[in-house]
C-alpha cells in the first residue's frame, strides 16, 4: 500500500496517534517477529494486528473464541471499506465455502475463525492454498492449560503454523499471569521470546471490597455517591432481570443484558447504554466484550468472580477515559460457600463424565460409531429432567467434553436467519410476472436487503412481518415455500441450542480424558479460586497491590485510596512508619501471644499510641486475634 503504520491508522480509523505500545508492537510484527501483546482491557489490541495486516500482502487469519465479537469486528472492518469475513460453527456449508473462496480468489483481507473451525481438514486445505499475511490469536490465554479459560481447540493453532512457514504470529490477551505468558509462547512455537506488556496498574481506578449482607441497599448507596454510567455484574440471567427491576423501582435509569436475549434486544440495549440513554446496565459476564465506552464511572460486582483474571477485565471497563472511577466487589459468607461448591461441580469424577456422555448419545438416539458432524436441537433442561441429573454438573460436563474436542454446544443466541437469491435478476423478474401474488413480497425483500443476489443477508422475520403487514408465521411460511421452489435460499435461525458431535459417538469406555491433565487443571482452578477468596477476604494488603502481584508485577505501590488503604491511613502513620512497626511486631507475635504492655517492654522506646493504632489495625484486618486474657497473637 506504500503507507506508514500511522497513515493507515489515520486513513481507516481516524486516529492521529497510537496508544502506548501499539506502534512498537506493530513494528515488531512488520519485522516478521512472533509477538505477544499483553494489553489491558481497552488498550486497543485489535489495531495491533489490523494495521500491520494491511501493510503486508495477503489475508490475515484471526482466531478468536467469541463468535459475537468476530461478527462485530468483521462488520466494523467492512464499514471502513476493508473486506473481512467470519467463519464459525453453525454457518451453512455453502456460505463457509463462499467466504473461503473469496479469500483465495477475491479481495478479502481479514478472515475471522473460531479455533474449532481451524482444526478441520477443509480449513487446513484452504489455508495451505491461501496467501496468509499474518496469524493473529486473540484471547491467547485460552491456549494455556494454566490459564483461566483453557480451550483445547486452541492447540490446533500451533499445528496450522506448519502450513504457513515464515508467517509471523501475533498473540493478544488482556490478562495473563507470568506462568501463562511463558506457556503461550511455547504453545504457539515462537521463534524466540518476544513480549510487549504495559503495567496492569490503573492509577485512576480505585478498588473496594465490602463484606455486606444487604447488597442491594449498599448498591443504592454506591450509585447515589457515584454519578455517571455504571455496570452491575451478577452471576445468572434471572438476577439481571430482578436487579434491573429493583433499580428502576428506585428511580434509576437501568436495563439488563444476558446472552439469552434476542440479538435485536441485546443490540438495542447496548446502544442505549453506550449513547447515555440508559445509565446502569445489569449484566452477566456476557456484556462488555469489545465495547469501548470510555466514561464508565463505576463497576459493581454483586457476586464473586470465577477468577482474578475475569475480575480484572470486567472491573477494568471503568475509567478508560483516565478520569477517577471505582470498582466495587460485594460479597457475603454464602458467596464463599457457593463459589467453592461451583468449583467442586466443575470437576466431576471421570466415571460421571463417561456416564453422562452415554446418556447424551441415548437421549439423541445416536448409535455408537455414527454422528460425526451431526447437529441436534438440544434442550438442557429437558435432558437433565429425563435423567434426574443436576443441571450445574451436566453443564460442566458438556463444557469439558467441548474442551476435549468430543462435541460442541452452539448457543441459540449465535444463530441468525439468512436469505440469498441464487437466480439472476432477469429470472427473478420472470417469476414475479408469472406469480403476481408473490410480487409485492419479493419487492419488499429487494428493498430491505441490498446485495441479496451476491451474498446471503441476515434477516429479521419479525421486522419483515411488520413491513409486509403479515404475521411472523405467514412470513416464515412464504419464505419456506419460495425456498422449496428454488427462488431463494432461506435458512431460519435455530430456536434451540445446537449440539454438534465433532467425533463419532464412542463407547463410553473409549472416551479418553487424561487423568493427569484433568487433575492438573483442577489444581490450577483451585489456585485461581483461592486467589479470588484471598482477594475478597484479605483486609491487610492494598487491593491494587494484590491484583498487580497476582499478575507478576514486583513490589507494586499502594494506591492509598482503596478500602484497605483508607483503613490504614486512619492510623495517622506514614507508610514507612507503619511498615516498620508491623515488621517489628509480626515476628514477636508469631513466637508467642503478648499483651500490649508486654510488647511495649520488648520494643523499648516505642511510642505507645502508635503501637496501639497498629495493633488495632492488625486486629480489624484479621491479621491478629485477641485471646480472653487480652493477648495478641499473629493468625
């Protein structure tokens, strides 16, 4: 293109300058070096591969597990005049082939792929013939079994590199521990280590944790004290609706969002929130991916997160404009028990996994040795009821079988209706003349969806019905009939999730899950759970310090503003004085319990008032306990 990275950024994105580290990462890629970009949420990861891809001839392969996000990014690139395509599970095969042929013979510059699709023989064949400019791996932590969201299909990426020798890879993630950073580079076969990372520190974002029985009352007080836009994260879909209703009854402008809502509803609610018509969004963790709203002033979690990685990403959606913002976590004792129970259900015994796999095949009427690539409507609630199985355990087993590559569950919310007219305009006109009853409806289709002759359009039956003055049922009937005649191709969106067998159904005894690897993942998940509990219940270390230490930042500074720091500040001591006193008291109270006057005698010349303030703080923070005799002992 004969342009510089900055010229590309200005021409297609309208930005005059790069964000921190973006330009260095882009130059690394342009030099042909394998590159790992560790950028916090909102750090502009997509620009880091999109800009260099436009400066290299060929197609950029982008691997991402988030179907909704890949659709949004592909559409966003098209709006900028950059040809992009997305291929994922559940797409009609003729549509997949059309998109891939455009990569071989057309002008497509970006091809978004799910990791499951990447591993198929057909995709490998296309990639082998494709002029690939760059391999971009988004959410790269998914390739590491030490990461919080390990997905075995990601391991296919390393094998694909054999088909595109000399093509650099750029891996991107917002959150990764030092262990995961090393593992990503090994799994992706980096020629040499090459990591770009910004500090995880967010100086304008203050973290708070409160143990709170009356969460809703505390939520109202938080929102009263914090003007501006906010997000309230909850664990399940039912809570999104209930808390949204609670906020609206209390006079707040709010809405709710979860993956089970129709796509049109999700889009409308998201847009209303982004544009400021709605102040508070109550959501599951489905909300926020790819949304760059800079002026979020507060993020409140009403439930404990599954990991500190997930929490850091979700809390980090506050304050991207650099102005002071707040991230608040509320928990109660029940939450600690629930999160431990959830962990236990996430790792059922291997025999239980095999038993549920057998039941699943029987439920779907699938014979052993058959069913590879077969897709079935699947109602989880009905399956659990028929076999008297706990829903949470079955959900975990399905997730595990998906990770191990045996099957795939495609949510109904990823499904859309598509329409394509394969015949030419002249043939269609002849059909309209011969069938005048269908002429107004076909004209409506042509007015509503431009380009319908060249590529399938995503349609909305409800909207078509409104425009046509018909019922939705009648519209579906007309489309089905025209489809049977061959006038058009109509694929209706699925009404139930789809369960796809990615291998033939096996005998349960042949279902292989390596016990050692399974156990290692369970131990890694237990460590992540322990870190969440420690963050929530620990009241002696600055919240920012806790998070930064978890992500490998050595000796991070205190923020001075979180709930822990504010409590410490009330002692009236400088940080140096406080740390010095704690350093003297800790080894003494670890050896034996002592009353304050005994400590004063041991620490000759110590200011009694200052010592008592430190002891009180240590007691409030749970670091020391006091026995019936009034003696302090280090816990």
